[in-house]
């Protein structure tokens, strides 16, 4: 009988089953082809059944020493408190678990210095690769350096430089929002574009601007406002926009939190979102559907994004050269963009 405090080992399983320890190791810790060549189907089934019965867990440290693979990856995010980033990480974590890996997440606060420090710490601890969710358009030097060093890496959510990335098609998403509002007769827009260094905010804004330009509508540069992706920034910009006599009839925001702050400012200015001003956000976070006035938002496939990022990182670890992927967004229309200018 196995005592509760003593882990089940390969040697213990081999002794119980009267097979060689290397056979048990190849069945439980090797690839699928290893199991097929290690023993007969009946023996493989017996080994796996006993391992399940005794709750055998592989010694990842020992495997790492033998194979020089830790079966772990590092994930760097700007802030895990951001629901969109958290959902992306859940996708990474799910894929890692499905492939027998562990993922470790660290918050960089969008600091280039902190990004370097945490990535180096992760590599010192033997991770096989790193997923960056905090890549910056204005400073990709460290990621370039890692690539030159041969470190397997993958970008997610944001893109930068020529590095392989899994993102939402943010330009397309911005265009979806613009065409929706243009179809309602809007021509006087403002954009809350997020941080200048983030490809998400830049691409979403450019997609919106391009779709408007295609229909002969130009957005003044002073109506494209840059700042943090937080609700308080949306509120501040909203107060600035709607305390004036001349104000936009519709606002597109680079994420839902900016939109939520904006709608608070709209109400404090004596207006009603969806009736006096149309608002469209981005990401379709869970709260968007449950606000007092439902928020129209471009849905990005965040969980799938994280899952695919891990799968492509595994390909990089295996020495392959996967291509960047852009996943398709979807516009979800709710009451916040109900204002139809054509009806006026």
C-alpha cells in the first residue's frame, strides 16, 4: 500500500506490474508513438490503469533534467486585472494544460524595463518559451534581442515588429463599428483610441478612420483622443467632449472600459447614451451586456486568441516557423448605439 505522503514513482509502478521501469517511463512520459513501440496494447493499458488508480504524477523536474525541457512557459501581460487580458490568459492556460505544460503569468504594467526583467527571470528558471501580451509599437528592442538569441516567443493580443503574433483583426473590428454608425446616419465622430504604443488601440482606430474615409467622412485629429484604456480616462474624455456646445453624435472607443467611463460622463452632462449619443466599444467584455444601457461592442475572440498563441508557441519550440494569425471579430449591437440620426 502506498502511504499518502510518499509519491508514486515509476519504479514502484514497474515493480507492481513486473515490467521494466523504462517501459513504464516511455508509456507515461513519452509521446504517443513511444507508448506504441514500448509494449503491447495490453501492457500499455495495464500501466495506464494502475497509474490512474494510484494518481501517478510525472516528476517534471526530473524529466526536465533528462530532456532539458521544463514543460513550462512564461506569459507576460500588462495587467491581469484587465478582464480582456485575463480571458486571453485563460486560453493560454487551457492550451498549456491540454498539452501537459504549466504556464506562469507576470504583470509588467506595460513597462519595457519590467518586461525585460521578468522575461529574463522566467528564462533563468528554465521556461521553454515566452508569450508576450504587452508588446509595444514604440519599443520592440528586447523582443528583437530575444529572437536573435533563439528564444522561442510569440505575441498575443498586440503585434509589434515582424514577430509572429495571434491577434484579433482589429482593423476589421474598427471598420465594423464605423460602418454600423455610418449606416445610422452619423457623420460627426470622436474616437477614444487608447495608448499610442498599443497596436490594439492604433489598429482599431485606423480601421474606424479608414471605413469613414471610404464613405467620404473625415475625422478631425482633435477628435482622436489618446490615453489609458481605463474607465476613468473614458470619463475624463467624455466630460471634455460633451461639456462643449459642439459635440459628436457618436463615439467609438478602443475598449469597453473606455466606453463605460464615457457613458458615465454622458449621463453626468445630462444626456442619455443611445438616445442623445451613440457609443460603441471593443472586446465585448461580459459586463457590456449587463449595463443599465447595454453597450454595443466589437467582440474579439479572446480565449481562442490565447489558446492559439500557446499552440503556435509550441510550434516555435519545436523549431517550426508559424505564421501570424488574425482572428475574426464580430459586432454585437445593443442599446448604446440605437441613435439613428436619419430619423431626426
